[in-house]
C-alpha cells in the first residue's frame, strides 16, 4: 500500500497569509498584546516561544509594532506581530513551529491575493514577513 502524506500539499506559510487577511485587513479582533514599546514585545513572545528570533525592527521603513496576537496551529502556538506606518499600511511578522517532522523552510518568497510572504526558518521555528505586494516592494526584504 502506497504511503499517503499526512498533510495535503500546502504552499509554505499559508497560515501566515490567512492571519494577515483576518487580523490585519479585516481587524476582526483586538490584539492579545498592545505594544507600548519594542522592549515589551520580546518578553511577551518569550512566554510562548523559547529562543525565537526577535521581531525585526522596521523603523527604517517607517513601521512600528503596534500589537501582537497569539494563534493556534495543529503543531502548537503561533504568533503574529502587527506593524503599521503613518499612512496606515500594515506588515506582519509571523512565527510558528515547524511541525512534528521538523519541516524547516528554505528562504523563499511567494505571492497570493495581493500579498507577498517572505519566509525562512531558524532553530525551532518558521518565520514569515507578510505585506501587500506594493509595500513589500519598498524594501522589507532581507530581514
């Protein structure tokens, strides 16, 4: 009998794109954590993710972290940090576990529904930066 994959083939970081649509575009629910300054964000993330990469400083591009939301995946907790600039444009930083097969991602990028996700992996976690394509084109790569 042929071995069936446990999960259907899903494009990398589809959940990061879905989280952007739900929480950044639709603003469905208030943030779990309001960011008063960048130094308060890391301790909040550290409660759920040990040794995770720090959310990037996007001040060079005019964005500041304004809130964060704890999410759930079938492999454990995920989180999304929401950044906003003075014009109201939004960018998200997404972190999730790589799953039971330690499915780490090569650095990559993909576009879907007007959004661009730049993704990569670090020890123990997968990461993505998600932004509208026109915002991503202005220099959020290389994080």
